[in-house]
C-alpha cells in the first residue's frame, strides 16, 4: 500500500491509501525512508490550495526522498535492498522508472544523500551564469536553495561568495557552508558584485540583489515559491543586467556522482528537524511562522515497518 498526503483545499489535507501494482519492465518499487520538505515552494501550494495535489516532488517539482528498492520489474539491473534517491515525495512507497533513481553508496548517510535533487537544480542555475574563479558572487537567501548554491559554488572553486539573509541563524549557517561573509538586508554596498543568485523567494530580496550587481552583472532566479511578483528595478536597465531563470535540473546522475565524492557532514544541517508522517499537516501550519527550519525531514520507517 502507498500512503500519501493530498491537498484538497487551501490548508486542508487528506491522507490517501492506494494499492501499488507490481513494477512493470524497467520499473522499480521503492519504500520510503526519508522525505524532505522544501518549505517555501510547498507552502505556496498549500496557500493556493490546488485541489487533489499530492504534496511532494511528484506535484511540486521540489521534494526528494531516500528509499530502499523492494521490488523490480524485468530488465532492471538494480537489486532489492539497494538505497536510492528518488523524487517520490511525501509517500510511503511508489513506482519509478529505474533510470530516474540513483543508488546511494554505503559511505553516504541518508541526510547527505537528500541533497542530490535540489543540489543539481541549484547547480544548473550556477551553470547558467557561470561565475569565474575571481568573480564576486552574491546569494540572496540562505534557505535550502541558497545554502546548496553556496555549497556548489565553494566546492567548485568559487571562493568570493557573499550572502544576503535577514535571519541571523541562517547567516551563521551560510558561513558554515563556505560563504566568506553574510549580511542582513540594507547593509551591503551597491554595484559591488558580478553575479547574483536569487534564492530568497522575496520580491524585496530580488530587488535588493539586483541593486548590488555592477555593470553587466548576471543574475539567475532559482526560487519558485515566490511570495509575490518579482519585478525589475531601475538598476536592471541602468547597469545593463541580464536575468535568467532555472528550474528542474538536467544532470541528476552526474551530480549524484559528484556529490558522492564531496559528501560533507555540513549537508546534514539542512535536514536537522525530523517529524513523523502524521505530523505533516500540523508542520505546514507551523512553518508559516518565523523562525522556521531550512527544511523538515519526514521519517517513514515506523510506517513502513508496521
């Protein structure tokens, strides 16, 4: 049986149970161990209340999970019992195409492995603006997207990374991820950065980010659960800035192989808070208020062992 959380109206949830069929050729069935909440993106869906949306990656494009293969169809090389990263979302189990899951090596803990999907999606944004080793990069927002952007930048040789973030605890976390400095809004000089990454989901944060870019600066918008419309300030024209957007990743397998070589305990700080599946609806209510965690991890092991 698959147990999954469904949104039926704004802020209203329902658990569903469906019987999963045996996997077809080329498919596997995965039993969930952990799923991660992408706070801003999922809250934006909870607020809008799209009827019968299943909360999780399959509906929002943002949630990742660690699971264990429990059945395979024909023509599948993966073995039962292998740990994998999936885009299963907040469900106790699910069926996937085998090429859409990524085996996790034994030396990588579950909570570090959870960074694969959004890690590639943020790295795709970094690739779009392609900062050079000597360029100055400003990241707006030290949530899940911002911190993974810092991780990708600094582990790939971009050392001059500054963060714009109102929450002091998240500023400290940004420094732990490798940023050279982290500042509250309104404290940075204008015209001082070459590249910007918008990860704040805030119209005000986006406007301030662009105001800090110099002539010909480049910006990539990574945030998708934005709390209002992102508008272009006068600096966009006067400084001849370029702005691009980035959404889903392109090279999840390649990124996973890179991450397995750069596994780092700091990634586990993204997923420090753990809840049970039955606590998910209350968690979405609580997450409206600040301060709130970067992410929340749902532990499905008790459900799947019952």
